[in-house]
C-alpha cells in the first residue's frame, strides 16, 4: 500500500513537468518578455539594474539571474532562456507537495499535486519570460519554510524562511504581503516565545534589505505605475478582479470567455460541495493558508484597484496558499467528491492548456504594423550597426520578431551607452516616433554633420520613422566637373568615397547657381549596374533649396548610398542629375551637351556585410544556406483598443535569406512556398538583379515576397538553387482569423 502513493506522486510530478515542457516553444519573446531580452542582452550588470530602475520598476533578482544564464553561449538563445527559466521554477511542485503533506498528510499532498499538474494558468506562468515562475517557486518555498519554523521554531529556521522571503521580495514586490502574513501567523499567540526567534529574522532580513532598496527604487517604480495607470483603460472593481482570477485559474488565459465562465462555475460548485462535507467532518487546519492567501489577495486587489494596473498573473504569490487551502478542503471530503474535483480540474485544465498552446502558435503582436518596421530594419541594417530606439514598444517589437538581430540596440534615453558606441563611427539608425520628434534633439546634436537620410516613415498607429546617419568622410578627394545644367544650375565637383562603413558609398556634390532660380530642383545620385540599370540611389533636394541659393555661392552636401546585400563584387558606374521637385523624376534637366545625366565615375564595390545565423548552414546545390527567415504580414485596421484584419486583403509572406556561393558563376535561387492548396513562387524583391552571377566564396542576402490568401497555411519553403534543392519548414497561420481584444487583461479572451 505504501508503494502506490509514492509511485503516484512520481507520476504526478512527471505529468506536471511534462505539461509545462509542452508549452516550451522556440518563438519570439512577446511584449514584456521582449523587454527582458533587450535588457539582459544589451547591458552589463550595473547597467541592467540602472535600466530596470528607470524603465521597468520591477525587482532585480530575476533579470540578474537571466543575465548570468545568458552569459553562457549555449543558453543565450530565446528557447534556451525559456527552458532555463522553467527549470528554475520546477522545484515549485515538490515544495508544494511537502508543504501540503506537512499540514494535511500525504492525501492532501497528492490532491494538491493533481490540482497543480493540470492547471493551465500555472503552466502558462511557468513559461512566461518574466519573474512569475520564480515568484511561484519562491512563494511556495517561503510558505514551506515558514510552516517549518512554526512547527519547530529555531533561529536557523527563522533565518531560512527570512532568506526565502528576501529572495521573493527582490523577485516580486507583491511578495511583501505573503511575508507579512506568514510573520503574523508566527506571532499569532501572545507571548509567542521561541516562535518570535523564528518570526523576527523572517521579516527583518527582507525588511531591512527592502527598505534599503526602496531608497533607490521606490520613487522610479511608483512613477512607472502612475504613468501606466490609465493604460489599458480598464477599471475593474475588486469583485471583477477576483472573478477574473478565478476564471483564469481553471481555464488559463487563452480560453474563450464562455468556456472560462462554465469552467469556473463548475469548479466553484464542486469545491463548495466539498467544503460542505469538510465542515460536517470537522474543518482541517486552514488557518495558515487562509491567512497567507487572504492577505496576499487583499494586497493584489488593493494595488490593482488603486492603480488600475491589473492582470491575473499579478496574483502569483497568492496562488500557492489558495490552492493549498483547496487541497486541504478536498482531503476532508468524500472520495467521490475528491475524484470529481480532480477529474473536472484535469479535464478543464487540459482544454485550457490546448488553447494556450494553440494561442502561442499565432500570438498576435501588440501592434501588427510593427512587423513592417522590423522587416524594414532586417533588410537594411548590417551586422554591428547601431540602432537607437525611442519608444519602449518599438524595441519590444524588434525583439519579438528579431530577438537575435545583427544590430547593437540602445534606448534613446541611454545617452552614455550609445555615445560610447559612436566612437567607432558606425552607421547609426534611429527608430523614432515623429509625434515626439523633439526628443530626437540629443541624438541629432551628437550626430551633427553626419549624412542624414530618412529611409522610411509609417503613419499611426505604427507612428514610426527610420532615419539613417552615416559619418562623413574625413579627407574627401574632390574631382572637378564644371557641368552646367539648363536653368542656371552648375555641378562644380564630386567626390566618391568608399573608405567609410562597409557597403556604404558616400557621394559628395558641390554646386552653385549662376543666376536666381525660381524652380525647386531635386538632385539625384544613382548607382547603376554595368548594363546601365538602376541599383540604388538617393533623390532629395539640396540642403539649401535651389530658389534660396545665392548666385555664385557654392553649396556642398553628401549623400550615402547603401550597397544592396545581393550585389556581386565588381565595378559600377555612379551618375547624378536633377529634375523639378514633385515631377516624379521626369523630365530631367539637360546639360549643355544635351545629356540628362552626369557620369561621376566608377567605383569598385564589395557586397554589403550580411547577417549569418550559422557557421555550417544547409547545402542547396552550389549554395550553402546560412540563414532563412520568414514573416507573414496582415493588413489591419484599428478602432480604439481593438485591431481587426482588413477583409478581402491577402497576407504578404516576406522571406529573407543569406547564403554563401560555392561555385563561380552561380545565380540566384528561387523560393517557392507550399500552402494547403499547392505551391506558388515568391517574387525576388529587386527586378534589376536579373542575370547576375556571383564569384565563389561570396556571401549574399536577399528578400522574396508573395501574397497568400488568408485562409491558407504555409507549410514549407522549397528553395531551388543551381544544382540542387532544399526544403525548409515554414508553418505560418494567417492572423486574420484571430480577433484580439486588449480587454484580455480583464477577460483573457481569445476566440
């Protein structure tokens, strides 16, 4: 008879761990998780703590642990960080079992394990790349050590639960309510005597350390909470908060609200039935879990109600005592009631877990337009270049879609850090919010005199602008031209400079007006292929518009052309010219000799550096595929907090590849996507790349795009290379079939 409970205990532990691992997913970090990744990957340890104080307002223990873990290269990837965070929380289950056994015997321990093993909310918290899994584990550990100190109070046991409480407080501030409740329990009787020796260390250790930390951290944390008080604009009452927590507890965060209400109502009726039987049989010792659970819930409700900063996961520290109390009640109920409760919780939990897994496979972005922003950077930014981001939601978007991007990512407020990076004179990209353009001034001053280009702008709700800054040449070599255009414009000299950042051609122009010019003109600089086809260029008015030029006064300015990553090494011509602003490039101004373009010279170019994910890669004929990334983009519209897909609009599949050429004379691969209804070929993004050939050893990157009907899933990409073929899994599901409402913070709904 003794072997069966032990075997069942092991089975329940394995089931709990296995179901948690079922949520382990190699997908991008989402929202707040992306912030954690950004923080631990772009800061040293002091900078991490300082940035957390300024931007996050959360305790430092969890990000510091992740920072240490990701120092090991084998654990740096997003899936491995998810896994290590999960493993840190795995002791939660055996600790809760020991706690239940100490208060209610093995029956209570097994019932608690059964409730925990299939719980979708706990499993979802375990896979959250924030402090919640560690909070669960430390809350359980604090309760268990406090219970041990209560049963046999000693100074050593008091120090042990005090250290656990200290760790809990520095993981999640709401842990203070659980610590205070355990302290009150230990001193529940007047003249507690030896219990005081165990109680006071448990509150003094976290109290003193917390007070010292609050001296530095309390004001920034409150400022962040107050700043977010009106977002997302939901004002739940304490009763609604409790309702939300109860429903989420049994069905998880991804279930439909109708199912959640049914699941929560069923569990409420079953547990009320169990409580009636438990009262008749004599209630178990519920004082400890009820006190610790009720005070923790009270703190959760008070803060959420006062500051309108609420989600069910914020009650993580209250879940261990709450579930412990339910297990003790079930342990004193008849066998049939216990079996019904466990069976119902298990069935509802498995359904909730399946919804959570499904939701993670097509998790909506915080703003779907951010995918457009990320693809723009992936197409343009070379490895090692600096990206300065103004808005927290924008760098979260970058880390959601490209957590291992090739750039060096900085927050605009981290002036000392990005100024240090400027010493290398890299290409700098600003991802800014045009509505708050005034905040760009500090960066604009630091990069005064650099070649500035607005690469792309997105309207609201993306509300973003991508600006590139290239350092100017230090000693340019000017070549006289003296080319006169009709209208009185003279191109005096030009400079072609390739000594700057790799893959950047800096072109300088000097011009003047021979007489006042009434018409504004746009100056273009174009890079052509040997056959005269356009490759890339820059079209913009000079810094002093032509109507404002003083006759005879020279105007000097620079343009920075970015060499495409797909361009083979070779010699390419550079041309320049002018046309009336607003005329879409035609007609061009002609020179005295009748030409509409000026040849500035030729340049010997090498391919722009590419981002390669792996050293080995996958062979595809005469190519070695080093990186293959795809993104499915959907057209959306926004109405208040809700985002809806545009009906009748196809999705766009964006695919970026990087490869190494093995055989000389090799051309471009073809990319074909396989959907539910067959295959279709994706279009190479740049039409001028026809007939290009690469030398052996070159590394190349390119982009393909195509339209996919919303009702189709993509299954794989077929890459047809010269001399062979490769197949790459590419399962994507249209987000047009998902309706996401941000009131999930209150209702957690995802149909």
